[in-house]
């Protein structure tokens, strides 16, 4: 990843976060709009703290209706949590 001088490497764009988590940018935006991941709205897009997102995704999934659990929920949030827990593509 090419760094811009003076830019905090922990702060990511939607495209950068999507690449790290192996998800589409559209999925990342949907997760941000739904409050599933912490995000800061900047104009028309978002910025994300890699450490904050990883911390949230490492937390156990809470299903208030009790209809799903981590073993049978295979959506984008599940995949992102799995990658965050294993430290996939850590920032270097």
C-alpha cells in the first residue's frame, strides 16, 4: 500500500478497507450505514480506523432474535469478523 506523506496509516478509505477485508466497497458502505462498523462520514464517503474496525469485528456476533449464530451466518459481516480475528492482511 502506497502511503501519502502526512496521512495516518490507520485511517482507511472505503476501497482500502474493502481490500483488507476481502469485501466489496458497496458492502463496506452498507455495513457503515447500518452501524455494523465504526465510520466517519466525509462528504459522500466514509473513513475508517483499521484498529477500531478490527476491534468491533473481533467481538462475538449478537443476534437479538436468536435466529442465527456464527456457524451458519456466512454473510459479509461473518467473513469480515473471521478475517479480523485472524489478523488477515495486517497493516505494515
